C-alpha cells in the first residue's frame, strides 16, 4: 500500500514508446517505495496539475524529428512556453528530468534540455540531477538510464525515508496492473475463430484489413505494391502507391506537401497470433469480445467490437524485442523456478551484458521468448499491462506536384456514405511510399524482418487502410523555393522526400537548378529513379555507389582529415556527366586516366565511396549554388551519415571558396542564430 502523504507525478513525452517504457519503470520503482504515483503522457495534464501537492514531478522526454518534442507532449510544451506565465509560477514544484536522445542528431536531447531550462526559468526546483541518455551508446539508453534510476532511487530513499515499521515492496512481489482487459459482460460475445483460414494450406496467412480508429485517420487504398530492386539483390525496396482520401471541410482539403509523412499501422500475421494464443493458453477466450479498462495505454487504438484475437492481430507488439520491464513482468507469470530466476537475473541493472546478449544482439522476439520460457502464462487480463503496443510507422511521401493528382475518388460503402456523405466531399491524392524492407540476420540463424516491413512485403493491391498524415517542419516549396537552386543529398530511401521536392519544383517556372548527391550501393541494383531523373529538367545527379568495384581508383591510402582546401580536388576525374547531367562515378562508365585517390577517408568509411566524398570532390559546384542562395536538404538514415555529410558540406564550402574557414562554414550552414544562415532542411530516421 502507498502511504497517502507520499505523492509523485511521472510524465512522459514519447514517440515510439521507449520514454513511456522508462517512465513506467520509474513509476514501479516509486510504487515499491510506497509512493502514491500518477503516470501519464505530458499532454494529458494541465500546467495547474503540477501545482498539486506532489513531492516530486519526474519528466521523461524523448526528442523526435529534428529536435522536436514527441507528439504526446507538444500541447504541454506549448502551454509551458506561453510568454505571459509569471516568472515564478512553478516555485512550489520539485522536479527532475530524464532525456532520451541520439547524439547522431544535430539537436541532441533538445526536448529535455528545453523543458529543463524552461522549468527552471519558471521557478521550479531541480531536486535531483537530470539525466540524459544517448541511443548511440554501446548499451543504448540503458547505459545512462540504469545508473540514473539507481541513484534516483537512493535519493528518494534518503529524502523521503519510510517510517521504521514500513518496508519497501520487494522486487519479487508483483504490483497491481496499471491497465487491464476484461471479457464483455452478458455471456461474453464471441465470433467464429478464423482457424480454418490459418490452417488451410491454400489459405493466405495475412492479417485481415480491419480499419483502426487511429488519430486523424484518412481512408486509403493500396493501388500498387511493386518491388523496385532486382530479385537477385539482397534488399527488397518497394514502391507502394496509395490513394488517400481527404475530407473537404469548409471548402478546403488537406494538401500533401513534400516533407509530409504517411503513418501506416502494421499488423501481426494470423499464424503468429495463433502461436501466441496456444502458448499462453488463451484458446477458450481468443474469439470473445473484450474491452479495456478506464485507463488505456497511450497510443492503443483497438478496432471496434474487438475480440482478443483482433487485439493481438492489430495492437499488441509481440514480435518486438522484449524490454527489461516486459521480462520483469513476465517473471511474475512464470511458474518454473529456474525460468523465473533467470528472468529476474536478466533484468538486474548489473546484468546489462546478459540482457543485451539475450535480447538486442540476436533480436529475439517476445514470441520466441515466450516459447523458450514455456512455464510463463500471462493471463489475458494483463495483456495491455505487460505487452508493448504496435505503433504506426512513418514514411516520407515520395512524390509531389502533379503526380498527386493521378488518383480517382474512392468508392465508399453504403454505411460510410450515409454517415459521411458522398465521395465528392473528399479529395483523393495518389501518394507514393518508398520503403526499404528491414530484413537482416543476427547471430540467430532465423532471418529477422521488421514488423511493418513484413506487412508491406505482402500487402495486397486493393487493401483498405487507415493512414495518418504528419507534418512537422516542412522544407520550402512552391515558386519561391523553385527559384532558388536546391542542393539535395539523399542516401537509400532518403530519396523519397527529395523526389517529392523535385516533383514540386518541376511544376514551377522559372526554376533554378537542382543538384542531387545520391548514395546507394550498386548502379544496377538501387540507383533508384535514375530513369526518371534522365528526363527531369534542370536536374544533375551525382551518385555515390558504395559497393560497386572502384575500377579506376588505386587502393585508397589512409589520409588525414582535410584541414586545408588543397586536400580536396574540385572534381573527381573519374566522374563523367551522362545525358542530362546524370553522372557516373568510379569508372562504371568509360573512365579517363586514373589519378591519385581522392576519397577523403575517416576510419569508419575508409575506402568507401559515399555521398560525403562526392560532395567534397564537387566543392566548386556546391559553392557556385550556395552563392546563388541555394537551399540544402539532407535525407536518409540517421547514424553516422548525417554528421559526415554536414562535415563534408562545411569542407566543400571552404575548399570551394564560399567560406574562409570551417568555423565560418559551420555558422553559415548550421547556426540557427546566424541571420545569414543558408536554408538547411534535414529529415533522417
Ligand atoms: C520521419 C520518418 C520518415 C521515414 N521515411 C521512410 C521512408 O520513406 N522509407 C522507408 O523505408 N522508411 C522510412 N522510415 C522508417 C520507417 O518508419 C520504419 O522505421 C521502417 O520501415 C522499419 O520499420 P519495421 O516495422 O519494418 O521495422 P521494426 O520492426 O521497427 O524494426 C526496426 C529495427 O530493426 C533493427 N534493425 C534494422 N536493421 C538492422 C540490422 N541490419 N541489424 C540489426 N538490427 C537491425 C533496428 O533496431 C531498427 O530499429 C521513416 C521513419 C521516419 C521517422
Ligand atoms: N543487412 C541488412 O539487411 C541491412 C543493411 C542495411 C540497411 N538495412 C535496412 O534498410 C533500411 C534502409 O536502407 P537504405 O538502403 O534505404 O539506406 P542505407 O542503409 O542508409 O544505405 C544507403 C546508402 O548509404 C550508404 N551509407 C552507409 N553508411 C553511410 C555513411 N556513414 N555515410 C554515407 N553513406 C553511408 C550505404 O553504403 P554501404 O551499405 O555500402 O555502407 C548505401 O550505399 C535501414 O534502415 C536498415 O534497417 C538492412
Ligand atoms: C525519426 C527520429 C528522430 C529523432 N530525432 C532526434 C533528435 O533530433 N535529437 C535526439 O537527440 N534524438 C533524436 N532521436 C532519438 C530518440 O530520441 C531516441 O531514439 C529515443 O529513445 C526515442 O524515444 P521514444 O521511443 O520514447 O520516442 C530521433 C529518433 C527518431 C526515430
């Protein structure tokens, strides 16, 4: 039992669930210390709520986008930033913050830093030192989070000692669930089990097209789903065309723009759901209608009239890699003593290596863990409390301009038409999703496939979907932007938002030049859209094929980082323009005389041919466009690439004569406080 005079409020801002998971762990730690806890998404509380009689308010906040607050915390942040809040309005609030971020992003842990600074400015008191964790660390977020949590616990024990007669709740004792599930009353309604469809050899094992009530959903239908990489290439990259329907409200409908994202909610396969039901012995209730308790986990959107099987198919992420908190909760539902002990061992903060070796390294799924720990039987009532939920996956829209108008109005079924009016109350846009399927191997022999990747791989043409459109800070578009040159840098599927921008530009006239540095693996396998580029006006493409043989270049000798412009020649003599300005690199077209190696190498990309190398080699061209007020866009995978490209842009700006040194280049390209800053837009994931 919590002691009534000990109260803690735990608030989170989470985009993909990690911060929420950590906040829930803090919540359980505080409950064990007999605090009465309240846990919620930041947007679900008002500023005044902070002033209630809490001993402490703990914020757990991730950063998303390019230095943005997660969706579930933006309303709160907007309120907190209001200029007319009195300077000491939070002076009675005791708080701490924990930030989750990734140091490969330019605005590392931006949201938690902004929040922390603002709370202090409004007079709140930091009673326990803030923590800040980096996803890039060897052990990920946990490397900082686990020691921080341990210290935070020590702090609470010292600052809020329990009366001598009261002990903390031991780790081995389960806590009451925060979220619950029940069978619908009135002789629980059920639906026939779709067993036959799953078992029959001819039946297709694919989730049913049930539409989820996800936020701001738009009706969509799959028009095509085509693999664009050759079948013999290891990577399956697909172009999925969707017709998305936008309601006209007061004569206006949503207009998709470059930089927008479509959110797709993936689903589990019926055969896996069946396996889970059998493992957990839920057969008797699997096709009964269920309802969730008053409190529902943030981001859970169950279908209408939902059976347990529906919930498992559409909402419960049992193919995810298990978190510590999942394994901890699982231990309470495990009867075999050795298995229980093993689970408790794995979640100990000092067992980081064992935990990593068991979970992230092989990328074991929850389903596999449940099969291994065969004595674990989670009661169905605990499902929303124990399992993570499926989150929507974002995809940058890959087209724009006139191509959005290819769609036909969607035909509505009668019930929908009666409720919402005829289809001409909507505008339908053809939206391209360009997806690289996540398929890889780990130390476990079985290949791993991302949840959404598996869903997209077999998503049939004609499938109805509910998708959400998201817009954060879009890149400049329209005639004013088209009048300025564009320097675009994209790797892999990062070409998606760039293609959208290019489509937008070519519908404008007059139009300045576009220079695209595109990084992919092979000219023959994943030089995406190269045919389209050949007929695109005012576009020059400079590809960097990272895995094609470097025929013309001698073995690259390690070179120091360039300090002066003489390290970086203006152009690579092995780069030859093709028709319409598309370039071929490294002797894949007939090459001229081989010269000294020009690839500037860092230890990790030594000998590679990446976009950053091509940028450096074409410093003069980059600077010519920068002098004409160019816009820069960088899109693709997060990790090392964005930082390396930003460095290459600075180097090119110096060696090409746009800036006197890299300090000035840094300022002009990336310092948001500089009034002369070049317009720079980044979208990396
Ligand atoms: C703003 C934004 C725009 C995006 N736009 C696009 C886009 O246009 N096209 C596109 O394809 N994707 C895009 N994505 C990524 C997309 O949302 C999904 O993350 C991606 O499709 C993978 O989802 P999944 O469910 O298949 O994989 P998940 O089941 O979520 O698994 C992904 C996880 O698998 C692990 N993983 C991946 N590869 C490996 C590996 N080789 N070794 C070990 N572990 C690995 C990583 O931990 C990764 O986090 C975008 C993301 C964002 C945030
Ligand atoms: N093993 C796998 O199955 C595997 C491998 C990679 C990606 N993926 C998945 O596929 C998704 C998207 O793939 P994608 O093809 O769109 O993009 P990508 O993996 O980012 O690759 C695109 C290009 O970027 C290059 N690149 C890699 N590191 C770089 C760096 N530091 N600087 C500059 N360029 C760099 C790659 O070269 P190199 O590859 O030659 O280094 C490749 O030519 C990823 O999110 C990942 O999950 C799976
Ligand atoms: C699309 C995307 C954008 C991100 N942007 C940033 C960023 O700008 N700064 C940062 O420090 N971390 C960034 N991150 C890292 C996340 O903050 C980190 O992965 C965190 O653990 C996610 O927590 P969540 O699951 O609660 O959203 C980003 C992650 C993703 C997937």
